[in-house]
């Protein structure tokens, strides 16, 4: 029994029991990060975790957490070191976005008597690598979700403009090529979003420690991820429904055009036939 208690204490292994303030900066780098390649190529930093979520120690009390869905979360990392690290891992990021348009921040304070989340701040009794992982995952989920929210909003706005033009009957300014391009863009965004829905899975550590699950749930609620995700789903369904509308429109236009061509050909044959009779 005593041996089991010692093993449990070693498993938790808090990194920070005393009062400490961490400033977190979570940023979207691209569609995906090749975590396996990073572990193979970048070996100058100690790895605190080599699971589905990587935790690297850049310096004393300075960490970076990488997720497979393209977000990096920095803990107390100065701007210069942050920029150098992003540049270093950029070759392993799919469709690397150097503009870093999507980001979020968070404060984490250790050494508290109770653990709770309030007004963009996380209060912890102590901090270990599992808590770093859970906190980084949730803020990374929020940043990734913001990226998809903005992209879907853009596609919805463009689609609504197109539908407004169609409702006014101004078809002359819209070619079949324009409609097909719009459909293709919508499908790409939809596929990209669906393929990354797994980013909202809970980390395995939350099933092993009840306090980690509570922390995850509090952060999930704080960032309003559930409602935001539901709204995103509704917008995806909206785009899917109107995809079908546009495809039906293209099909109808083609059928109408074919009917006109057939009628014109029949008319030409009749004219030729009548002309031949008159000539005879």
C-alpha cells in the first residue's frame, strides 16, 4: 500500500507548488503540425510529454505545447524565443500561416488553496505536466475553433451574396464557372472542418484523474466551446443545403440549355425541309 502511494505521488510530480504566474499565448500556425517529424528532427529541447500532445521545455519555467491540429501554446515564453521557435518548426507545419491571425491569451496562477477558472484566469493549487497539457489543449481548441468560425463566416457571407443575386434574376453576371468555384470552396472548408472535429476529444489523462477532468470541463465552459461548436455545425449544415441548391440550379440550367438547342435544331431542320420543297 505504501509503495502504491509513493508511485502515485511520483506520477503527479508537480512542477510548481509555490506561487507562480504563467502568461499563456496560444497561436494558430497552420492546418496541422507533424508531431512525429518534430520529435525526429528537433532534439535540443527536453520533452516533458511525447503523447498526442507534445510538451517541450524551452528554458526554466518556459514551455511550449504543440497539438496535431496546428496550434502552439507558449508558457512564459518571450517574443524573441517564440518567433525563433515558430520559425524552427515551420517546415513541419501544413500550410504554415506566417501572419498568425488567430490567437488567444490566458493567465495561470499556482499556489492557491482552491482550483477554479474565472474571467480568463486559471487558479491552481500546483501545476504538473498533465495540467499544462489540459490547459493548453482547451485554449488550443478555442483558437482552432476561431479559425474555422472565421472561414465559415466568410463562406456564408459570400454564399448569401450569390443567392441574393440569383433571387433578383441577375443570372447574366454569374457564370457556371463562378458557381462551381464557389461550391468547390465551400466543400473544401467543410471537409477541412469535419476532418478536424476530433480536436474536441478529451485528453486521456482526464479519465485517469478526476481533478483533471474537472479542470478540463471548467475551461471548456469558460471558452464556451460547446455552444460555439454547435453554431459552427449549424452553419456547415446551411452551406451543405445550399450546395445542393446550387448544384440543382446548374443541372436545371444545363437541361434548359439542351432543350433550347434541341428546339433550335428541329426548327432548322423544318426550315431546310420546307426550303427543299419550295425549290422543287
